[in-house]
């Protein structure tokens, strides 16, 4: 997960944006409480979506209270007063995912200097992963298996979009439903799968030029040579995934935060895609 899944503020009511920001800030606090100050730097909106989606489907309703940001005491924000287990789950997923991302970067990075930097930070994330595993060992099992599948897929140099995106999609699907008790578990599982697929495809599109220069695996580079064809096909696949995600959201009917999730799917994802196509995400 890479921070691509965001709400689009201009189309979101102020009260809903405050709640959305409140979940984000609450997850930031949870990361600091469970894994230390530096762990807060790993926070991104994709993990906030994981927490938001799990909270939206949970039986109990999480409340909010006014609070102040510990990094900026002059700023007021909302803090979740409930749903602690879902915030802790998302925080643990962030730590474990970061550890495997560091391993992936060490394996793929060709610059000796950057590889050295990843080796230097590896012990930190290894420690945080072990701390997270004490609470949520199943998360590590899921991500480890998915990373193994992703490595095999990339080594096969497949040009199939579905095959390339499947491991990442599977990871989000399993993380979203792990230890969740809901009558719509199958729909929630499909929702997570489509979110994971969308994130993989948008990240692959964003990294096309970088991967082309470095020679790293990128399914869009394998499929097309011309830049315009590549962007047109990738944008179509990404939009189709978002469209199916919208249909899945309608069937999901979340217990809360529906307006926020709908905004992310309908406006936020398209806004991110437009930025990537214009190369503004860099």
C-alpha cells in the first residue's frame, strides 16, 4: 500500500472530512503508542482506508472526541474513542507491510547506496514487525505468503494484468476480513480485493518510467512500448476496477462512514489517477 487512496476534499462535507481526518489522526496516535514516534512516519492514507473500512463494517460504533495533535498543539482534530482493536490492527499491518517492503526494495534496488540505506533501516522494521506479530501473527502469515506469490509472479515476467495484480489484491482482501465478524463477509472480501487491485495498478502506472529505466518488472511496460497506448490501457483498467468497486460498495451498505467511502471511490480515486497521468504524484 502506497498512499494513493484518498478522499477528495472539495466534494466532501466538512463534517465528513473531519471524521475522515479523525480516523487518520487516531491511526497516527495508535502507531506512536504501539510502535514509537518514528513509526508515525510510515502512516499513509491507504492504511487509514483499511482502518476506516473495518470500522465501517464493525458491529460497534466508534465515537469521536475533540483533541489536539501532539505534533501541532495549535491544531484541533477528532480522536476515536472506540474501535481500538481495528486501529491497532491497521497499525500492525502498516509495520509488517513496511518490513516486507524493505526486503523487497533490498532485492530489487540496483543502486548500492540506496540498498545500503535499506539495510540500515531493516533492523528497525524487523523489531517493529516482531512487536506487531505478538498481537496479530495472522497478519504476518498473510503478507508473507502474498509477498512470496508476488515475487514468483514478477520472476515469471507475466504480461497479464490480472495475474500481476492478484497477490496485492489478495493481501487487501484478507486484511480487510481477518478477524472480522459480519454478515457481509464475502462482499467485504471482494471490496478489499478490488481496492488492492486498484492500488497495484495505479502504483504500476506511476512507476512506469522509473521501472523502464531501472529494468524492474512492470506489467504495463511489458504489455506496451508506446507511452500513449500504455497510459490509455492502464487508465481503462484502473477505471474499470474503480467502477466495479463502486458496485461492490453499493452491495456492502456499510453501517457508518458511507459518505466518506463513496467519496473516495467516486472522486478520490479518479483525482489520483488524473494526477498520475499528468505525472503530478511525484
